C-alpha cells in the first residue's frame, strides 16, 4: 500500500488569482487522488494552483493519499520568451520538502545509460562551475546564494537521474544504445558538419528498411534550421529519407504545391514535365515505389495507355499507371469544386492536411466564383504557390507529427521540450549561442554598457520577490546575464535528454558569427559544456572518419 504521509500544518492561502483563471482545485483527500499538473513549471500559477491541494480537510486514510505529479525545475526554460521564473516552482518544492511532502522521481526509462550519464555530468559540471565562481567572487553573496548543491542561485536543482529497475513495466525501458550512444565531433566548419551529420543519418536510415526509428536535429535558432534544411533536403531526397522542417512547415504548407502538381497533370497528362512532377509527389507520399521517373515521363502515352505491342510493364510501373489513370478519371467525372478534396484523399493526407486542402479548395472556389474553369483554378493556385505563404490548418497532435518514425525532424530546442526521438543531433554547440552573452548595439549605449529592458526586468524581478533593496544598474545587469546563462544551460540539458538511443554532438571550428549570414565563417569557441564533455567522455570523441580517438573505459 502507499506510504502514509505525516499531517502538515496549514499554510497561508495563496495570493488571489486574476479573474480570467479558474479557481484552484480542492481535491477531497478521502478519495485518494492522482494528479499530473502540466501548467508551465516556471510560472507562479504552479504554487497558486497546487498549494491548496495538500491541505486536506479530513485525515488521510492509511491506504489512500493525494499524489500530485509536477514538472522538473531543471527543465524550466519558459523565461526566454515570457516573464516566467523558476524560483516560484523551486520555492514550492522546498516548502513541500520541509513538510515532508515531496518525493522526487530519480529514475527515467527514456534514454540509454550512457545518455543519462552524459546529461548527469553536464548538470553537475555547470553547477560546480557556478559554485567555483561564487567562491572566487569578492562581492558578498545574497542570502539565497549558498554552496548547497540545491541553491536557488545555481542553474540546476541537484539531481542525478538513474536508469529504471530491471523489472520496470514500461516497454523497452533504457533501450540499448546505437553505436556508443554518445558521439562527439569537432568538424572543420559548418559544411563539414553537414557532411558528417548526413553520413550518420544515411547509416541510420537504410533504404531497405521500413522501421528506421525516429530522428531529430535540434537547433538553437530557426535560422540554423532553415540553413540545415536547405543543405540536407537534396541528400534526404536522394536517399528517400523524409525530412520535416518544423520551422518551414509552420510558415508554409506543402499541400498547395502538391495539389498544383497533380492538377497540372490532370489538365495536361501528355506533358512529360507535368507527369514527372505528379509522379514525384506520389513517390514523396510513398504511394508508389521509387523508380526512374525520367523513363516513365519520356513517353507519357505509352506509360498511361500501353498498347499490346509495348514492352511488359513491371508491377511498380503498373501501380503508378493505375494511380495516374484514377486521377484522370476523376478529372472527367467529378465537378471542379470537388477535385481538390478528391486529390487530397487520394494522396492519403492526414487530418491536418485534409483540413488544409479543404481550406485551399474553399479559397480557390471563392476567388473564381462565376468563372469556374480548370484554367482559372490553375492560375489562382499557381499564384498562391508562387507569391504567398498559405498557412496550414493544424489539427494533428504535434507530438505525433514531430516524432513520426522513418522521419528526420528539424526543430528548435525550445519546441522539442516534452518530446523524444531515437536519435538526436545537436550541431553548432558554440559559446556565442550557448550560453551566449548579451550584446549591446552601439546605438543603445548612450545610457551605458547595458540594455535598459533587461536591467528593468531584473529590478522588477527583485521587487516581486520581496528583496529588501532593489539592485542598482550594475547589479541588475549582472543578474540579468546570470539568469540568461543559467536558462541557456537548462535549455541544453533539455535538448540532451530528448535522445533515447543516440546523442550526436558537434561544435565546428568555424561557424558564422550570426546565422543571418551563414557564409561569413570565422573561428568560434565551443560551448563550455561541450568542451567538458570531450574531456570526460573521451571514448565518445570521434575523428573525421568516425574513428574513436582514444579508448577510455566506457561510462556505465
């Protein structure tokens, strides 16, 4: 039976919530309640909602207790874009701990053992770095800054994740590592990074396998993802690897382009170019087998309607021909306003894609109302594809869309929180981005070498936390830098813990100063955590030909 927790004294009621939030939950203790709380764990909402729950109105029976599962403060990364602050959640956990109401889950079955060990080392190394800096600092530390491993001034709350027990019920817990589980590269430049990365991806996604697992490239900035997508797209296309760029998909839907290619073929089926484009869509959608499309498109009539004297077609060619003839029959039998919806179904679109196709059809029919013809439809659709960004309809669960098997996903570290993949690639781990530093443009230095908005934010934070005195400009600027660096390290920790079987890390010797100009390469220092990992996990450091440089005993 579950252990009986000791009774706790009543705590002061939480501050009133804004009127647009629902009232806090009051759960009757006599029923025994399990709750998983998913409000952002760096927000004040967490203690406001959860504080009333442990305060039972009646004694807790011996065999039943209230259990509330909350998030991990070491993955608090919301303050990058919001005023959220992990201090609230940490204080809530400390208060529960002081009342013997806190139980931590220190086991995880997601990742292989070497990946867990790597993430644990990164956490401990960052905290030790901060502790050493605090000892070296000549300025007096604030009351909350102590050398305790769980000090609120440290980027991480101390924890060491362990693998689950051998009899754990979850399937494939702590899966076996692929290769060494962790691979660390130092490419010559970002172009060499693409070479090494694509080589590893091709190894992990053999064309003769239909179950290659899931993979993701996690980037710090969207611009890095855009550049990588451009570099990898032809390689993935050559090896029949499905590439999903989350940033691109969020801005632009592939549905109009695919519908246009099929409609152009339906309008002019004897055009080799249009036939090849339509066949390319079918191959991309995995509706027909990859084959020599140039040979099929060179003689459209012979492919679509082979004569008795024509050479026998293979099964793959027959399947492609049947598919194309179904499309042409629909062009003859269906009214134009139903054609796009039919094509969407024929292309085996998922829920979100079908909704996007319906949205596209509705828009086109509205624009050509009164003059409905195939020419008008193609003209309107071509204009949408060439000159606009057609926003897709998002109805599919993002987790399923981003983590599909047999797919390589490019996604930012922030958006990857809560997700996981078999293979995770973390390129471009450079110090100028992780942890990065504040840069003050020259035109904004008229007040001093600081950013006024960040100084004000640090002072407001001090006031909200009830500090006796507000920091001056210099102190506030230093606090702002500390908070940014701490959050960047937590972001890296989140990224590392997304991997299940392989964690691939790299920091090129030459990289852009800013990713708005990716061709402007210069020497860039690696992220401090990356350098520490290379020294600690020497058995995972890979050479240019993917050969291990040293043979240290692997971490277990």
